[in-house]
């Protein structure tokens, strides 16, 4: 069984605890599991920004109902790409500032 399938199964189990709504504890567990899997794979942690929070929740809700993790993975991948871009910008600015 692949890592994403295990993740999908765990998300489904979390939802079964309270299927009517996503509670704060469930969201924390999903964020923890997501970031643990990312770091285990050598990727940076994902921080979901408020601007995409609704899209994130919508994609997350589709994991247990459809068994489809693609939308969720796309949101996380975009957040990581944005984070890497921001880090790169900070590094470039500080390196340029140090030039004579």
C-alpha cells in the first residue's frame, strides 16, 4: 500500500469520528500527518495560507467521500511551491544586499 493510500485511509478514519463536520482536532492531525510525510520525503513543510483555506478544506473533504487525493495534493504542492519561491526571494535579496 502506498503512502498516499495510507494517508487517505487515515483521513477517512479521522472523518468517521465526526462525519458531520471537520473539527479542529481532526484538522491538526491531518496537517501533522501531511507535514510528517512531506518531511520524510525530503520536502519542506506546507503552511496553508488563509487565501486558499476554503480550497484546502474543500479538497480535504473530497478525500474520504471520493477517495480522491489529487485536489488535496495539488493544493499542498502549490503551497510548497509558493513557500520555496518566498524563501528564494529572501535569499536573493540578502545576497544582493551583501554585494559590493
